[in-house]
């Protein structure tokens, strides 16, 4: 069957937590201070092909909260998924891997971060929604502007 006639399929095969890390290096002293945190969130998306039409996508969220110059907590979650993407052209596949797959995974990562932070004795941390479409568009623009080698 040619690619033009192939039915398009986007399917979630598996969603799982690949890696979880939580550290509160300055506890218990951090709990005796007035909690005025500075939050820094780092977000990364990676994808790779596992086999024809099957892809592995990982959303990595690292949340670091500091009080003055001391780290209150560091939380890292790698939320992963295996997706079937068939019948799409390269541009559509890249869009799905860069936008739709991360949109599927991020709520799981967000919930895991919130749970870990709460279990660590800190106030609930609700990460803001992420505009993966905007991030993807910025990435495409940066690629277009990059000098060709």
C-alpha cells in the first residue's frame, strides 16, 4: 500500500514514568524558615524511532526551588510514552512528536511533580500548562535561521 493511501493512525501504546528524582538537600532546616521560594522549571522533549511507525517520546521536567542561595528541593520527572504514528508525512510526524505526544505526556509529569513535592513536605506545586505548539514553532524558526554547514 502506498503512503498516500495508507490510513493515518495516532495511537498511544504505553505511558510510563521512566525516571523520578526528588532531593531536599537542606532539610530539615529549610522547614524552619519562612518559605519564600524561587522556582526554576526546565523542560525538555526527546523522541526517537523504535521501529517503523513506532516512536518513543520523553518529556523531562526539572523543578528547582531555592530559598536565597540554598536549594529547598530539586524534582526531576521523565515521563515517557510509546506511540504509533503511521500514514503521516515527515512534517506531520515531526509535529505529532513535538506537540501532540508531549501534550499527552505532560499532565502525567505534572501530577508526578506535584505528588513528589507534597510528599517531600513542601506546599503543592502546580506547574503551569505548557504551549508545546509554541515551543515547536520556535524550534522550527531557529532551525530555519541556523546557518547551513
